[in-house]
C-alpha cells in the first residue's frame, strides 16, 4: 500500500506541479515553512493550553469548558494550515517522507493527538461542561490531557527531526526508483554513493570567460 501510494505520487503530475511551485513562486518554501510554524504556535496556544488547564498546570481560574469552546476551533484552523503547508513539501518529494521512519512516527502520533483533541471537543460540544460533570470524567480528561501533551511534544520533535533522520537511519529502505534517488540526495548519502553510475564520472571545470582558460 505504502509502495503503491509513494510510487503513484512520485510519478504524478502533482509532484511536478509542487516542485515547479517551490522553485518558481518567489519565497514559497520559507513562506510555507513559516506558516507551518505559526500553525504549530496556534496548536500549542489552543489544545496544549486546554491540556495544561485540565492538568491544573495553567490558567486554573479559567472555565475549562469555555476554553475548549473558544480555543479548539483554532486547533482545527491551525491543523488545516499545517496540512496545506506540509503537503506542499510531501507531494513535492514523496519518497523523502514515505520512507522516512521519523516522518512515519510524526504522522502516526499526529493522528492520535488530533483524534484525542477531537474527542475532547466533540463531547464538550454535545454537552457543555461534559468533562466537569463528575470526578470520573475529570479523571478521564486528565489522562487524555497527559497523553495528548506527550503526543504533541512527539509531533514537534518528529517534525523537527525529519530533516536530520539520515543520522539515525541511512539508507532508507526504498524498494524502487533508484534512478530517482539522484534527484533526492537527502534520501541517504550512502545510497547515493552505492548507486551504480550510468555514465563514467567526468569532472567539468568551467572556463574563465576572461582568460579563456
Ligand atoms: C497536518 C499535517 C502536517 C503535515 C503534512 C506536515 C508536514 C511537514 C513537513 C513536510 C515538514 C518539513 C520536514 C522536513 O523535510 O524537514 C514539517 C516540519 C515540521 N512540522 Fe509538520 N506537518 C503537519 C502538521 C504538523 C503539526 C500539527 C505540528 C506540530 C504541532 C508539526 C510540527 C512540525 C515541526 C516542528 C516541523 C519542523 C519545522 C522547521 O524546523 O522548520 N507539523 N511538517
């Protein structure tokens, strides 16, 4: 399934479009990355604050149901912004992310964290004050909050670590598209070095236009 999806994306026109946009829309890569980071700030400012409130570590004088009602919509907006900005990079270089174990970790943990946030939000929406109705519910909410905090920390560590995962696993197990690796040097230095060369390597030294040498 993963191989099929990765290969399909790798060969799709969407990839060409994303590579084109990243290379030709002035400032797109840093702008997209900055919006991604603003999204992270909004996630931390919304769901993470609710988690800390449940755990009694922040904003103890605030009503937690009201916090959920007001803040969690920002979590969804932030996740949408992160999805849009993150997908630009994933679609441009699917192999880099599909076969990167740290990316797998990040996205798995992200799914779990978002699912927990959704449960907290949904129950509060169905019944305002749901989590404060009984000691049992409050306990469940605190467990969810603790797990959620750990998961969000995992998402952030994973996100930051993706760029450095060659240090822990090189080469990544990519079962196809060896030639494509030439275009994706960050897939793993050792893979590139071990690749059979199609043509003998030739060192080309550009001429100096003034001296002609
Ligand atoms: C919703 C879908 C998301 C997608 C598709 C996505 C995708 C990406 C991608 C492709 C990168 C660049 C990684 C690299 O090549 O170095 C990245 C970076 C990162 N992501 Fe996400 N991400 C998403 C959501 C999130 C969320 C919700 C968080 C945290 C709350 C997060 C935290 C990070 C961090 C900390 C970085 C490193 C940023 C940097 O150092 O510039 N991501 N993400």
